[in-house]
């Protein structure tokens, strides 16, 4: 069996397992939502209604966006490597199933920072992919420098991270969740600088992850720089 066919088979297996876990978790969270206490946790590790609201929201979101790579391929007629798809699905598993359902965000130190760094490198790589896709259109006649491509990828990754933090803020305010981790595992409500430390750490880690991937991408593009395109004849 060819390597690409093996990757395709593994991708399908991983996809099915993660999707199954997310769907099962939605039913579990909905069931627990009606049995969990309201308000703040009375002891460390206790989950209240807002925790299960967040779990439903995250698992539902994951069960939808897990289909995103295939939809992008069909809509824009591009091919995304199976390895990239596998990494994407594993990230959803780590962030949503292990992070929210299995509560790794509280159980594993710096789990949130690790995932934000990982997601920043992925979104930075996606920024490079988008520019490469646009460069494939002859009608656009693009001839972008390695610095501009890298700068676009950096801005794209940081913007994606900022949008995610806005999403967390709105979800906490509207649905009463704890995505910004302003309530500790022991049920303590943080105030002042401590209350925004999680958000600021996420932004900093996201920026550093984006900076790393675009720096590597810049040197790669410089090394493999193509000759300038000839201007189209009139």
C-alpha cells in the first residue's frame, strides 16, 4: 500500500474515533446539565451547570469544524495533505475532548498554553498556504516577497488568536462559562490582573508561536526563492 493511501486510511480512522467521542460527549454533557448544581463549585473538581454548557458548546463546535478541511477542498478545489488533516483532527481531540471533557485544562499544568502555541503554528502555516493558493492564480499575477508572505502569515495567525479570545470573552459573558479561566479549579473567582492573566498568556503564547513558524517559513522561502514573474504582455 502506498504511503499516501496509508495516511488516508489512518486519517479516516482517527476522524471516526474523534467524531464519535465528540458526539457521545455532547449527549453526556446534556444529560449532566440537568443534574449538575447551579452557581459556583462548592469543592475542588466539582462541575456545575456552566461547565456542562461550555462542554456542549465546545463539543458541538468540534463536531462541526472537524469537517472543515473536506469542505475547503470541495469549495476551492484545493488538496490538503492527509498529514495536515491528521494534525488538525488530533488538535481538536487534544483541545476539546481532553481539554474540556476530560478537564485537562485544570488537571495538566500549562495545557492551555501548549495548545495555544500549537494552534498558532498551525494557523501560521495556514497563512502560508493561503498565499501559496493565491499565487497559483495567473490572472492575479502576484509576485510576493518572502517578507510579505511571512508578515501576512504572522498577522493571520495573531488575528485568529485574537478572534478566539473574543469568542471566549463573549461565551463567558453570555453563557456564564469559564473559558477565560477567571474561576479557579477550587471555585475562587479571580479579580484584577489575575482575572485577565489567562487571556494575556494566551495572546503572548499565540504571538510567539506565530513568530516561530513565520521565521522558519521566511528562511525557507528565501532559500527556495523563485525568479520574478514576467510582466504580462499587452
